[in-house]
């Protein structure tokens, strides 16, 4: 019991450090113009191997690595095992429309996770990862003043995003069935600043939206034999409460004056119910196939956006991992090789066109020791979203994630001769 208390105390300490990191200043963590919608571009990176497996893996066991995609996986954490996963990502984006092309680079952390076994049949973990990123800049937006022929020009900039702190608990109900619970807290700020010029006069509007709310989910993993696993996850809908700090000032005839400075309540943002089903199958003990299907019920939220509409989203992810186990393998044979693909029809619709996404993924797991399950996981993704039209932009991106995944065994006496 004392070991469990000490572990939980350390877990809470790590969570405190994680939250402090997540609340630090984080601007321009994405450069996608589609982050203009809703809460921004939704993060698709996670812990360890799943980034390279087409972002699939709800049926993966938690024995050798943290699996944040399904709380039931935490039931598989081995006794006395303590795991950590820290990830970073770098993204290069190429944008093309009817008139121009541009390139941008962004960097961000992808996840911070810790997990441990609290009994022979259960495990728990805490993770923090970005839920959404906002980073756009619109220059030279023109308009006409209502009731006149005068035109104005404005520049609009958005930054910020939301984080997700999650607690996952898994329990081995039977030798073949794991179940799990998830509780997530979403929080963060989204800033939009607009600078308007008209005949030498100037208007500045700054709005900072603050969101926060709790969301719950459940999951299971059923293993009829050692080769096959069937899994499912249900995430409940949630409502994020919102407030806004709004500041407006103007400069007219070189004289500055405040127009507005208020804190007010804004409409809540609703997150949809989601369900995911997935399988894992191992061929000849060397090749593992993962496949997930996810549906998000955005239509049921009745959410609206000034530019586009929210619509139900379907997502498919498929991944393959090759890993050859021998009694005395070489370093190359202990490496893990991964390929995958990920596609979805998008949850945004602009002028009747869905913002679809397609990505190809690959990766390696580099062993950090001759024994154990500590790896440096590296993944590369090439993807495309959107299309060229009068209102849309085609976005191509290269994404690299690096995850340090460590597995340590606690409270085991070492023998010395």
C-alpha cells in the first residue's frame, strides 16, 4: 500500500509540472488557415507508436508502451512498471490558392504522459496534450462601411488553442476483457486581434476567449486469443463554458481613445459524442495490423460558424508494425518498423465543400537499452487537406514527431554476486 501511495504522489507531482508547462505562453503553434474555424485545428499527434500507425491503435496493449487512445489499455500495464512518454513535433506547411503560394514552419509539444500499475489487474495514467491549435494571419481584408461607399482594410491575426489533461484508469475484468474510464479537462485561450485602417484613422479590436470544461469516456479491449484484439471507445459529448475579454480602441486625427473594455460571457462550445471501434491482429509473431474507425457526431451539437458549418466526421486509420523477436537479436532486429495511413472526410464544410484530410505515416522505434521497453519513437507524416477554389486553400504538410518513451521497473531488488 505504501508503494502505491508513493507512486500516486509522484504522479500528482508530474501532473503539476505538466499543467504549468501547458499554461505557458504558446502562440503560433500551427500555421494552418483552417485553424480559423471553431476551436482551431484539432491535434492528431499522441504518445509513442500510434503517430506512425496511421494514428490508429485503440486495440493496442498497454504492456510495453502508453496508449492514450483507449483507457482500457491501462489495465495491461505490468506490475511494478512505471512508464513515461514525452513528445515533440515539427510541421512544415505549403499553402496554395488561386493567386498565391506560401510556406511556414511550426513547432509544438505533442504529449506528456505518465502511467503505472496500481495492482496486478489495474493501471492508471495522466497525460496532457494539445487539443487544438490556432495560428492564422489574414492580411488586406477589405470591406465596405454599411450605408456608405467608403472601404476599409483590416489585418486579422489569431493564436492560442486548448489543452487536454486526462486521467485514464483501466481494469482487467477477466483474463480476456479489459475495461477503462477516462476523465478529461479541456482549458485554454484563443486570441483574435483585428486592426482596421480607414483614411488615416485606426481601430484595434482584441478578443481573448477563455474556454474550460470536463468530458468523460469509456473503453474496452476483448482478446479472445493472443493474436486478435477487438476494442471500442465511446466519448461522451461535452460543453465548454466560455468568457471573453474584449478591448477596443481607436485613433482618430492622431488622438487615441478607448471604445470598449469588458469581460463578458460568450456562447458555450459543444464537443460531439464520438465512438471508435478497432482491431489488432498479429501475423506470424512478427507483423501486427491495427485498424480503427471513428465517427464524431458534430451535427448533433448544433454548432455554427460564421464561415462554415460543422458536420459529422468519419475517420479511418490503418497501421502495420514489423518487429522480430529473437533470443539474442542484433540492434537492427530489435528496432520496430511502422507504416500507416489516415483519412477523414472532415468536420467542416465551407460553401458546400468538405475540408477532407489524407495522410501517409511511417516511423521507427529505436531501442534505448538492450533489455526493456524504452524506445525513441520517430514518425514522419505527409498529408493534404482542403482544395483550391475561390474560398479554399490546398494545404500540404510534412509532420515529424519525436517521442521519448521510457519504461522503468520499480521496487525490484537487484542481485549482486
